[in-house]
C-alpha cells in the first residue's frame, strides 16, 4: 500500500474552537486545496470501484449466465464518512513528522481502519481513551472520529494541548444541538440508541447541557420504551426502574419521578427509522394519557435526527426487496449500527447473510456470517445459491462500507458460480 508520509508536511491552518474548550486546544484545518488534491487521489485508489460504477450505470443489475446480481440504489460511503476519511488521510499527510492518534475507529469498517493503521495512525481503544490521552503532549495530533467524542474526553484532550482534527459528522452535531436545547429548557433527553455506542455516549454527554445539570435516558428496544411509558402513565418503583436500565443508560442522579415529567426525544443517527418513529409515537401517547392534549407541547418535544444517508440506505433496501431475490448479502463491519439495521430489514423477507468482506464467502456451501441473534459468527449456506439453477442475489451495504469491498463481493459470487472476472468485465463493456 502506498503511504502518504512521502509528501512534505504542509503548514496547517489553526481554527477557533467551536465549543469553547480550554485555551490550550488547537483545532486545525487540514482541508487545504493542496492537501486534498493529493489525499483524494489516494482515497480513490483505496476505495473506488469501476465495476460497481458500471453496474450502477446499467440500472444496478448485472446478469452473466444464470446468475443475476442486483445492487441497492443507495449503499456505501455517505458524505459524512467520506469527509471523515479525507480528514484522517489529510492529517497523516500534514503531520507526517508527528505522532497521530485516533480515538477508537474513524468509522465502523475493518478495512478502512486497517488502512489508517498501516499509514501510522495509532488507534486508541475506547476503553483506554482517558488513560492514553492523559499521556499525550502538545506535539501530538488527535483525530476525533465521525461519531464524535464525549465532552469530558474533549476537555482532557484540550488540557493536554494536543492538535485536534475533528471529523464529527454534521448530522451527529445536529443531535447534540437538540439535546443541549432540551437541557436548557429542563427537558430530559430520551435517546433511542445503544448506550455503549461511541455516538450515543457522545450525545448523552451533551444532554447534560452546558451547566451539567441536564438529564438523559437511553432506550434501545420497544420493550424499553414500553417500560418507560408505563412509568410515565402510572408511576412505580423508582429503585426497580433504575435497576432496569444499566448505569450508562441514564444520567447520574436520574429520578424517574422528576425527570420523566418533561421529555424530549432524540436518537443515535443510525437507528432503524421505523423503530425510532414508533418509539416517538409511544412516548407522545404516554404523555398525552398522563397530562392530556393541552399539556403536550409543554411536556413533550421530538426532533427527527435519523441521518439522511441512513434513511436513504434503508429506503433503498426496501426498494430492492420489491424485486424477486433468492438471497441477500449485506456487506460491512459487524459493529456498524446502520449496517446491522439493513440486516434486520432483509432477514424479515429472505435468507440474509451479514458478511464483513468477500473472504467470508468460502464456498457455495460455506458462508461465514454474523448472526445478530447469537451475536456471533457462524457458518451456513443457501441451497438456492449453491444449486445449479438460476439465482438472483441482492447486495447492499451500510454507509461505512467502501465500494471496493462491494466489487470484491460481486466478483467472488460470480467466481463461485463458475464465472471469472474477465466474463464479468465483458458483460459490462
């Protein structure tokens, strides 16, 4: 792999901090024209796919022999992911002579994070963020991933005087703005998301508000929200309520008797849209049942914070599933929230395999894939795909999966069906 370190460092532009951290913070702009021209060429080399582009140009479908592959209309990198990757590559180029650290993963995709590691960017595991950041100096560079980072961690980075390259997605920051407003107006943020996910942790920290006196509760399932709604309507055992939700799911000092009076709903941007909408509906109805219609605006607020790319990819999959398909492959990182929800949609209708890369397709009788219910990899196969008859296979991916991994998957499927790459390229010519 070609690295960026051979490029001469370019003096970065220092920007004023957006969220008023300690004066020691140095946020830097690495997106200069000179840098980005070189970076984008490198990024395209790593992640672009001519084959995927050609299939899309042909209506997102290709047939060779008795094998047909249909791609979803929208899949793969969104703007926020592309921006985050560009900034990470640019940071390595601009600071070629410095240590560059990344908080966790830039996005939830193994291939992308592997590329960054090979470029010399050091990933700090989530569980060691504070421990490792406390060792950094003002000569070090810290990349904040697309998910954002918790306020306490950002303050610690600032106190160390590190240079900060912030790749936080704009949709995530929109959620932060909303939950800060909830805190300012004494509304408790009820956040639909995974309490331990980096984005939700970052959002929860902003839900405490600028003064740190706000409150939040994270709900993941419809069962969670039904429990909350039942308490809103009838009250209950406060201690039992707090035991029902792990400590990371609610703010310190959370009291359901006080902090469920006025609630505002937000969400992790990559959740399943239909489930978020149902959670909003149930909470609104619980407030109406308790307080009546006249108090709705006074005690309930909601703001749709599902990101556009997540919604597009879910809608595109629903569109793909309207066509006859025998098998669906969903490609992406097993810890990718938006990809996981695509799997949930697919498996309601047909055999669906959640694979990390084409390497998971060992043979027509051996597919290594992640089972959402077992929360582990397993091996199985599709009798239709493994048979000799015609087969139509759908492929989609979440917002964190690069097109080159989709190309690898397309070629691997055809290879297993006895069709080589030359025949695929000839069909696209």
